């Protein structure tokens, strides 16, 4: 797919950025035909519903559970037709990304299910949906003979939208974006599966699937711009990926039960062809724009993966269960690519004085082998104690080779080569324990320990520039590493009253890494780094009344990162980072009437990350992640044939820190809320109609308001059961 060529010269001021006031964007005129089709569908639904309502005058009375689904066993098939649309004002791309709907009108078959018996003792099923203009399709076919065999086919596609927006520069009120607007990426799968489930022989299952991704998505790898003439460059320019990926998978599984043992064996082969490109532009606001501002980074990968796995579960005694699993995987990769600077995207390489450091004719391959062994033993030595010791061993070996030509300015490309290899082994032991010997108490604990060792050997990977620099063949090194992870957790559940439950838990974990470079006598950047976390959490569930339930939760988490440089560096240990978080949440459920149920909840998070660097420069600030949300839902049975559902949510974050003049701004400053209402009416015993309306509002101060939007969702559906 050839990407859209952005036009960054759209503003009248020639700065390559939009003005500080966000434009109001509505539904495009091209959607008039689709909206006309939607209103036509609404008229047909009303006409069909009115006719059905007239035919329902002599319908027999139904029990409450049959009002919306029909009599049990009477209607096993149904079709639901629906139509509606999303009206947006503000930034439609942000609305589509947030709400997961496309702007404009859409509709079609919302849900379809048909089943029957074409042959004796067989069941044929058809399921699917097709929402036009939302690129949301699904079709499933199944043919089953109980206890003997089954066949299944499935095809589906769905779309995800992305906002192709860049950064915002507060001093000038400038927001950087391309004219692409909302990017769209389609994901889909076609699969066929068949199985034999004959008695007394192994159950066999074969499945083939073809998965794909096709389209464009935004990237956080933003490109450099000059917010003001001759100012330092900042990464604020938007960039995007063009995705073209295809993956084919073949799976064969066998299962068999022999006396007290369940056995399973699986084979998997997967092959893929991934063709992706990253598109960026440079220095859009430079008064002297470069002659090669467009950068195309093409990345092609093909791989073949073979995997075999086996597992078993055996009840040695009524209180002793042993399980084991083994997996082997072999992965072969081939990759190629180019990073080209030019006057447009997807051009051939031509030397240019303004070209940055890139590469051409990159080719390479890598090979990975992985072995995993799991052993578990569950024992119940006494009635109130359960113990589960386990061990896991994982070994990986891989190697990679690459070569290509490096490019810079008008210098001739210089060849580079690189090789690397790695061996690593990890052994993890764990012990789970559970005790129920105290009345109304359950105590559980877990300990986990992991030890690992590995080494990484690298050589080459660099190139000279116009004949100057270090010979890349001599640039090599070996790094040995070891790690030790430990985690201890404890949980207690107490039932002090019949309607009251208290949960208290927590854990401590410590991850330590040690590095050494035996081929380099110079001091390492660091030789040890540790990550420690303390966590405490509690939960209270109280059924205060027969129709009222309260739930409260609190979690405290404190984490530190400590770094110990190599002694040869002359530097001491330092706390590199500190993270403190508080999480509070509460929910209440109330059913004041048999026809009405209410539920509300609130969640709040206070989280702050501090680094010693923030005491030395304003270019890096302490990071805060504070926000809170509110949600509310209600279900109201208006009468024996009518149901009304209302929902509301609210989100707010206000911890944006503006450091644009010195470095990177952090935090968020946004709020979002929305309300939906759905009215459902059973017109006849086998006909049901519903109408849904939603209103959504989003404001984002951190982007200068350019991502703000309002949206209205309208959707009507009619279900016919037969």
C-alpha cells in the first residue's frame, strides 16, 4: 500500500503547523448517502415493528423470563438488523480512536444465528455479523456430530482507528499533525478447524489459520522540528506506520486419557511475511528546510517457527497430583530493510547534503532455539493444607548476522557487518501453600525464586564514514550476566460475619542483575542493578442489606531502582528511581425494587516517579500519573415488555507538567465523560427492537485543545427470532 503523501505546508503562515485554535470538524458531506440509507432503515424498522405490533393483539401471556428471548426452545434462530452513526464535532480522528467507531453512518446485520440438523445426529450452525462502513465482519460455520467429530470455519475482520497527531508546543500554541487525520488498521483471520473425538482413541484436532494486519497506524517515534526559527530541534512531528503482515499457522493436537493420566501432544508450524514501513518528516518549521526531509524506514521480516509441546497430569493418589510439560521451539528469521532520506516517501537512495545517518541493502538472519520444562506436584498432606512445589527450566540459544551499507550526506555508502550470539538459562522454583484449618479463615502464600545466567557476544555493527573511523571488524565484546529474582506473597481471607468478607494481601519482590565485560578492561556503566517493590492491598465486601452490596479496595505500592556502578568508575551506589502509588476504589450495588437495579463505582490513583536527575535539571521532571474515574449503570424494567438501561462514566487527569522550553513535558491534563441510554421493547413474542443513544465529550489541555471532541452515537436495531 502506497502511503498518503502528507502536505505539511497547509497553514497560511508557512510554519508547517496548524494554528493554536482547534477547528470544528463535523460529519463530511460525502456521508449524506450513508445517512440517507440509515434513515430509510429506521423507517423500515418502524413499519415492520408496527405491523408486528398489530399482529400481537392475541399473543398469549408470557412468563417474566420469556419477555425478551421468547419461550424456551421455541426460537433457536435469530437475526438482528441495526443501523446508526457517529456524529462528531472537534477532532474526529481522536473520537474514532477513543470510541472505536468510524465517523458517519454504518449498519447492517448486527447478529445472526441459524442452526439445524441436515443429517441424523448432526448439528449445523451459522453465526455472523456484518456492519457496513465500520469494516466489522464475521462469519462462522460449524458442523458437529456429538462425541464423534466436528468441523468449523471462521472468517472475521475488524478495524482500529488511530489519531495521526504529533506533539504540542505550548510557548507558541502550535500543534503538529499531518493531513492524514484518522488512520485505520484492519485486522482479520480466516481459519479452518476439524477434530475427531471418537471414544477409546486419542482425540485429534487440526487447525489452519491465516491472520493479517493491513493499513496505517500512528507511531510515537516522532520526528524533529524547529518550533521557532533557529531554535533547538524537538521531537514533535507526527509519524506513522504502514502495516502489511500475513501469518499462516498449522496446528495439530492430540489428547488421550489412560487410567489416571491425561496426556497431550501438540505440533505447531508458523510462517510469516511482515512488510512494514515507518514514515517520518524532519524540520517542518525550519526557515531553511532540508532537501531530503522525508524519511522512509522499510522493515521486511519473514520467519518460520516450529514448536512441539507435550504435557501430562497424573493422580498418583487421591491427594497427590503430578503434572509435567515440555516445549521446544525453533525460530528462523530473515530480515531486510532500508532507511532512505529523500524529497518524498518511497524513493530510491540518492546522496544528499541534508541526508542523515541511514542505511541501504540491509540483509540478515537470526536463529533461536528454546527449551522449556515444567514440573508441578500438588499434595494435600492433611485435609486443611495444600502444597504445590514447582520447578521451571528455560534455556535459549540464538545467533544473528547482518550486513548493509551505511549512508550519510553525500559520502559514498560504507559496508558494515555485524554478528551476535547469546546463551541463557533460567531456573525458577516456586512453592504455593494454602491453609483452611481456622474456621472462617483462608490463608495462602507463595514464594518464587529465579536464578539465571547468560552471555552475549557481539562484533561489528559499525561502519566508517567516508573512510574515517574504527575498523568495525575489531569492534567486539562479550558481556556475562547473572540475575536473581525473588518474590514472596501472602494473602488472608476472613469471613467475620455471614455478609462480610475481608481480604488482606501483599507481596515483596526483588530483581537483581549483575553484568561484567571480561573483554573490556575499562569500567562498565554499572555492574549491578536491583528493582524492589513492596505491595499491600486490602478488600472489603459487605452485603449491608439483602439488596445492597458494598465493595472497597485499597492498594499501596512502593518501588525503587538502585544502581551500583563498577568500582573502577569511582562512583558510589545511587537510587536511580523511586515510585510511590496509592490506589483506592469503591463500588455499591443497590436493587431498591424488583424492576430497578443500580450500580456505581469510583476509582482513584495517585502515582509519582522521582529520579535524582530532577534535582539537577528542569529538562527532566518527576513523573506523576494521577487520575480518577466514576461509573454508573442502571437497569429499569419499565413494564413487562420494555427495558431501559442507562450508563455514565467520567475520567479526569490533571498532572500535566510543561517543560517544553527545557526538555520533555510529562503527565496528562484531560477529562472525558459520556452517557448512554438504551431502550428495548419486545414488540411480539419473537420480535424485539432497541434504540441506543450516546453522548461523549473529551477535552485535552496537554495538546492545547486540538484533540478535543464531542460525539453523538445513535443506533437502532431490530431482532427477529424464528
